[in-house]
C-alpha cells in the first residue's frame, strides 16, 4: 500500500519514499510460474507489488528472508533449488525459467 510519505508494509511501518529502491518500470508477472513466484516474494518481502524484472537485493531482500522464500518455492513447485540460484537468477523472470527447468527435470 502507498501513502503520501511512502510505502506502508504489512506491519504498518512506513518506508519513506527516499528509502525505497529505485527500480525500473513495473513489468507484471505473466505465466503461472512468474505469478506464483511474485506472490511468494511479495509475502516474503512484505511488499504489495513486485515486477518480474525487479532484482531481489534491490527490493531489500537478504539471506534470512531468502531462506523462507526458497523454502516456500520448494514446497510450491515440489523441487529442490539452492538459495545460491539468486546469484545467477536475481529476478522473478530469471528465477521462473530456472524453476520451470527444475520442475520439468531439465535442470538436474
């Protein structure tokens, strides 16, 4: 949720506009994998909207949050995926490709 001062998180904290990451234009998730990953990232990062080209670290993601997010990804897609995948696939768009490869058996 947005307020005049900035973004309001689920806990009611206001992140001032000057503290928000400078991200490119919003690109909405399209295929089901991107949509589910966006939902998981939104929940894990406490944000209302995340585009598929937004970088995990640019959104304020850290290793502690990544652990929970990746546990949820593994459960949602019935795959095993190391957190180190964020190094090579730091956006939902890139991560979705990797998840689809693993889910289809091509990524083993």
